[in-house]
């Protein structure tokens, strides 16, 4: 796999730099994916078959979810509205995201075979107007956020059978919550907004437990007052951003066990004030 080989070369270069102090040039193969006829495009996810998903501008200027597969960009369309975004894709080619309806609200969607058919499945909401599926795992299970009837956002989990619809994961003691990462063990991560506006990372070790299993993580061990979790890998390790006591943000990864804030590691910055880790 060319992408993984490049990553290994990069990490080896960092190791050499750490021990020798010598700066070595790094080389990458950068591929322009193009657009859907417009000016701009964004890539949000990639699987192990090098299928890439994101959102690209069309000729009229709207943004449509796309899958880039075998050298071509496939327009997945919308749910009747103007815009859509694909945020995640698994190794089966199932892609998840959000798409606007004809009334401008957006709903989470699933597309199980974009390379053959761009049919979107509307995932609905938790009683409100909007939702988004922000992550999908190897099983085809999804996580994201959905609006309630009162307008608040709750984290959600949905199984690959879709028989029970969205499972409300709650807000973990906050006022609004959203999830952005899920692994194949049904560990879900994201963040909740507390009444004072502070964001706290949240995590459930098994989303099937529902809102009773969602809890905030302890960030105090690294001198942080809060933060957001953006990703969880197959070993249960997390990455995200921590809100430091000075008010700025530092990228972090979890260490031992990757659970409940034990051994969170502050990655610092590159000499500036803020940083964030979106993937691991």
C-alpha cells in the first residue's frame, strides 16, 4: 500500500531526526482529486482500498458528497437539497455523511455502494430537524449527532441492521453532544458542551449500552480544563484537542489503554499557540 509505505518512511525520518539532529527531506506523492466541475473540494476520509470521500463543488457552486474510486470522482448527490458532505468510508465502500433535503434541513445519510449506485439512505433524526453521520466502522455501524425536538443535539449510534433506527446516546451531563469517531468494538468518542460553554471529551466503551454508557473523560492529568475527542482507533486510543488552562488548545493522544483519560499525552505545538489531532 503506497500510502502506508509513505507513512512508514515519514516516521523513520522522524526517528532519525530525534537521534541525530539532522534534518532530512521528506517526499510524498500528492494527487489532485479535482472537483465536480466547480472550484473547490475537500477530502474527509479514506479506506484501505484507497477509496476517498469528501465534498466537492459542482459547476453551479453547490457542494456534493463524492467518492473517488479508481481515478474517478463519483457524485453521490443529495437528499433533494443543494449540498451534501461525506465524512467517513469503511473498507466495504460504505460511506456516511450529511445531505440537505429540499427544505434545506440536513439529515445523516448512508450510501452502501457509491461506485455502483449513488442511492442515499436517509437516517432521519431524533425528533428534530437536522442530523449528520460523522463516522462509520468496519461493521457498517455509524455515529454522529442528531437534533431533538427542542433543538438540542444528542450523540447517536446506529447499528448496521437499521431496524431500531437511531440510538440516543444523550449528552453525558452537558447541554449538547456530538460524536465523531467509532471503532469496530463500538467505542464512540466526541464531546459535550457544558452549561458554561466548556467542551468536555466524551466516550462510550460500548455504544450498545446507550446513554448510560456515555461519560466524560478526565483531562486534568495533562493540565487541561476540557477538550474534544475526534478519533478512536481499533486499539481504543484517542486523539483530539485539549483546552489548556490558559485558554488555548493542544493536540493530544491517549496512552495506556486509551480509556477515560488515563495517560493522555500533550503533543504541544510547533512553536505557536494552538494545535489539534484529527486522526490517529
